[in-house]
C-alpha cells in the first residue's frame, strides 16, 4: 500500500482579478521508504504541494490518502492529530523555539502528544546521542551552530517516528559542507526505512534522491519513478 496517494489534487489561489492554479490535477503515489525530491522553479507549485502533503493546507479538489486513509475529509483537529504523529517537518530556517534548550525542543512533539515524562526523557536522551548532540542538550538555539540547529530540528521531526519526513530546502541556510552533513543524516534515516520527501531548488541535492518529481506551473512535468 502506498504511504501517499494523491488523486486529482487541485489548489487554486485568487490574487486580485487573477486566478492562479498552484496545483492542477495532480496524481502522485509514493511507496513506503521512498526517497523523493520535489523540484522546479520558483512558483512551480512545489511549496504548495509540500504544504498539502504536510496537512498545512487543504486542496480545492481531489483526494489525499495517507497510509490508506483519506485525510482530506478530516476535521482540522483530526488533521492536527495525524500531522503530529505521522508527519515530520524539517524547514530551511529550523523553526526551533528560542527559549527552549535542544533537549526541550526535541521533546516538544511528545509533550504535545501527551507521552509520559519518563518515556520522553528516555527517547530524548537516545535522540541526542543518535544525532551527536549529547554535549548540547542544555544549549538554546542561539548557542548552537547552524548545523547543530538543523540536527536538533531533524531529531524533533523524527522523535514521533513518523511515516513521512518532509524537508523543505533543508540545507538552504547552511554552507555546503554542513549541508552535506545534514543530507547524509536525512539519507541515513531513509535507509532505515523512513519515507523522505525533500523540496529543493538545488539540482545536486535533487539528483541524490532515488526519484525526482519536476513541477512547472502547478503541473507535474516529469516523474523519474514512472515507466
């Protein structure tokens, strides 16, 4: 069973008198454990697609099935529950809570999900170790390097063991060497079975994915996984 199945997905924005078809009749199926890059020029629809996949936005038409469940029919509260447990996010600008330490940022999704404190502590300790952050547990984001902040963000995104990890330009604010470290980390998670979807305008990063979806003017122009 596909982890993600989009059928006839459309998203329309009204800007003044003009109508923008940000996504136009999109059909995409992604299998568990795939490594997919969503690529295309600015305005091609890749960010809109990412927002829909992450349940941060709703389509105007079509259906989105996540792990076999049509999530387009869910209420906002039901979508939020699915998002918190089954979808992980990694953003270009980290989106860490400034006043929280690295350990507290990683624990946040579990706290919101009501996971008991003892289990939270155990999982955070393991995550800090796995991501090479043992010595940074008590540091706030402003005391961390860009690479360390992105590792905290990835640890937070994966602490709930989601079905899908969505990464939006994950190396955009990092130098090339640090960016390569972050991509290697994401790829290691994918190799352990996590479905990884990366939105990028960087052709080198896109080429590392096993499958490339090329977007243009809201349409899927090519899919290297087809045929």
